[in-house]
């Protein structure tokens, strides 16, 4: 009786050794690939953290600029109102 996936004839010690080395090589390659993926995940996390930090800084800066624009518009409105009051025609 044969089992699917298994060789029908007994293998030599050299064949088993060769297959074992091939499996060990694939295992090392998988370990290297896993390490590379882990390193990429760490890089991605660092990039995401930097992005969030920069985004928060830009949001804060946008608020500062908007507040400054509001102050300038208020000053301009006061200047225009003062100018209109001073240059009001007398009736």
C-alpha cells in the first residue's frame, strides 16, 4: 500500500540529508522574511507617529493663523469704522 505524497521506495541517508538541508534553508529564509516584515512594521509605526505629530502641528498652526486673521480683520474693521466716524459729513 502506498501513501500519497510519500516516496514508494526507501530513501538513502544522503537523500534525507539533502531534503533536511533544503527544509532548514527554507526555514532560515522564512525567518529572514519574518524579520524583514517586523522591521517594516516598525518603520511604518515610526512613519505613522511622525505623520500624526506633524499633522497635529499643522492643525495647531492653522488655528494660530486663523486667530491672527480674525484679529487683523477686527483691527481693519475698527480702522474703517473710525475713519467713517471722523469723515462723517455734517448736516
